[in-house]
C-alpha cells in the first residue's frame, strides 16, 4: 500500500496504522500533524481483513519512521489503533515458519483456568496463571505442576465441555492460518497448555504440527499430574529453531506470536516477534504489538499479501 505521494523507491520505511475505519478517519488529522509530515497529502485508507482499515506513510529513513511512531503512539493508544514500522514491500511469503502460542493468542481462553472453573478452583489457578504470564513466577514447569495438581479428581468429560462451550478462535486466526498456508509457511502451534486442546485447534485451523503438555487421566478422572517433558519457554524456542533447520532456513525467516512470558524465548529467536493482546513485559520486548486488532492484521500479514484478502 504505497503512499500516494511517496513511492517505496523514494521513501522505503513504511509506518502502518491499523484499526476500525471510523477511528482511523477521525484521528488522521491529529496523526498527520503530530507526525510532522509537512504538506504531504493524507494517506488513503485501504480496507483489510475483518472490517479493519489501514493506511501507511513511507519515511526516508528508520529514524524518521521511529520518530513518527513515538509521536503517534499516545493518539493510537487513545483511539485503540495499532501501528508499527514494516519492512519495505513486506509480504508474509517472505517468511518460511510461523510459530504461535495457543491460549489467549490463537484462542480466547486459558484452558487450564476453564478446567479449574469446572473443578471449583478457578480463583486459585487463575492467580498462579496471571503471575506466571506476567513473569512474576519464573519457573514455568513448577507453576504448571502446581496448577494441574489443583485439577486432581476432575472428570475427563469437562475437557470436551470446555472445547464445546467456551473455546473460540480469536478474531483473524482462521484468516491468518489460511494466508500462511497459501504463502507456503510451515505452521506450528506450540503451547504450554494441553494436547487435547492443541490437537482440536491444530486440526480445525490446519497447523502443520502442534506441541503441548499431556494431562494424566486414570479411570475417567484427571490425576493432577502432567506426563512427559513440560512445554516451557525453552521448548518453544527449540521447536522454532528445529523447524527452521528442517526447512533449511535461518531463524530470521520465522515469525513467532505470543502473549505471555513463556513465549519470550521463542519470540527472541524469531526474525519477527509479534505480541498479541499481550502482557506489558511481552509487548515491551516484541518487535511489534497487536494491542487492539485482529490476528490477520497487516502487522502480521504485511500490506500486499494476496492471500490476506
């Protein structure tokens, strides 16, 4: 989506602003003024996925682009707009691997919290989950074991009920996975949650592979134990690097998307890290943040990907 007055050959550093179209239109004058764009014509808003709108301004160098982001961020926060500096002519097909967290990223819930609700232990489990996601509890395996222990005795049927009644895909998840497949990326769901949920999500959305933790069930009841190695932050990072190696590409050709501290090692290893409706610590360390929009945002898809339309 080149700026009407600044083609990529003249100015190659596009800052993209994404949001609800009426919000974009109403805040465009303020953004133009704060961005010190001089007499440049206002960018033309273009429709993107899921009722979102987007516009871009191409800057002559990264410093100018970052200065605009700094100036625009307070307005964007107030108007619930997402913004980021994209690479010139960025396309999803420039990447080879997409690795994503599941709970609160691809789907709308934290599965363990919903199981805890079925067991009458949601408050206790949610407190540990939130502290872990914020990075206050550093040992993820120990945190997971403590939470799963509180599920001991829960009937196995509660898992299917949570999937049926509570689990929903976050907006744009279906479209993002469709675009990734069309663009030839290998897609990996890597979750600190549980295999029963991850298998359902992976099969429904078409992920190429999935990894998660296995709950032990005996006689139709959860035992409160996890079987096998824990999928923690280092496991997620190792999975991303393994898939890149198997495809014969550097990690710079990968994208990692997550929302919690457990995702940070994977995100740090990826060529592009995107925080999705994430905790402050994760937003601060990610290269881009989708704070308000959908997973099929141009901040993930780029501005010219045919599969995104």
